[in-house]
C-alpha cells in the first residue's frame, strides 16, 4: 500500500514537471510538426515573385537573440520558442492576399503552429509573461510595421516567408537542444 502511494507521488511529481521540465510533446511530436511547417512554407514559394533591393526588410534577423537564448535555462529556451511561434502566427494574420498563397496551405500551416504553441505552453506552466523577451517582441513589431509600410505586397510577403523559414530552422535547433532523447 505504502509503495503504491509512493509510486503515485513519484508519478505526480514527474508529470507536474518539477524543475526538470519534462515535455513529452517536445520529445515526441515537435520535430515532426516543425518539419511539416517547413514543407508547407517551401510549397508556398512563387518563383515569379522576385523581391528587389527596395523590398529589403527593415530589420536584421535576430541571430544574436537565438545565440543568447541557446545558453539560457530550459524554461527560457522553451518560452522563447513559444514566443516566436506566437509572433509568426500574428504576422500571418495580416492581409496576405497579394502573396497569392494557397489559402489552404496557410491554414494548415497556422493550425500546426497553433498546436505547437498550445502543447509547448503546457510544458512551461504559469507566469510565462515574466520570461518574455522584449527584444524579440520589438523585432517582430518592426517586421509587422514593415509589411504595412510596403503595402502588404507580394514581394514583402516573399521576404517574410523566407524570414519565417529561418525562424523555424533556428527554433528547431533550439528545441533539439532541449530534447531528452536526441
Ligand atoms: C521554384 O524554384 C525552385 C528552385 O529554383 C524549384 O526547385 C521549384 O520547383 C520551383 N517551383 C515552382 C512552383 O516552379
Ligand atoms: C551566433 O553564433 C554562431 C555560432 O556559435 C556564430 O557563428 C554567429 O556569429 C553568432 N551570431 C551572432 C549575431 O551573435
Ligand atoms: C487585403 O488587401 C487586398 C489588396 O490590397 C484588398 O483588396 C483587400 O480588401 C484587403 N482585405 C482586407 C480584409 O482588408
Ligand atoms: C505568382 O505570382 C505572379 C505574379 O506575382 C502571379 O501572376 C501568379 O498568379 C502567381 N502564381 C501562383 C501559382 O500563385
């Protein structure tokens, strides 16, 4: 009897995360979902849309933020990933009708992103806002303003598509560093 109670407590502490922050989704599903997202983004390319120098994005890709975060705590890394996915979702909510993307592909992409965000969010627990990265938020804010400034053009959306692809690559690296079975 005692053993069973002990066992139950042990299980409970395992699944409630504790400090080890176990995340089954990250270990078992994340990679597959992220790869599917990348495939969809690949398929959305329209080769006749060629951005010119005038379309160049106003802001550099935040490699430095990813670099800093790769050395941060498990929780910080996970929060960072969730924040990126949320911001990507927000960007694609803007008017992208000129991008001539198949709406079904965009929807499928967004559904995968929502699922990833939702499942990873579960692994983090409460007070997620305290860990938010302000510089990352600022970067996405600038991107969003840039899309508006460029009149939501097909060219600017092509650049954004590539930018998002790069984010998913870097998010993939960050997530891999957190997987307990890699
Ligand atoms: C676009 O170009 C890439 C590389 O040049 C090529 O692999 C791809 O098949 C092209 N896509 C379409 C739809 O033409
Ligand atoms: C980020 O780290 C990579 C590899 O460690 C390095 O090559 C790159 O220069 C760094 N970038 C920035 C902006 O810190
Ligand atoms: C989105 O942009 C297109 C092209 O500029 C425009 O025709 C359409 O009305 C816009 N849609 C919304 C919901 O604002
Ligand atoms: C690709 O873009 C061109 C011009 O921007 C547009 O005319 C064409 O319909 C697009 N192709 C597809 C498959 O959406």
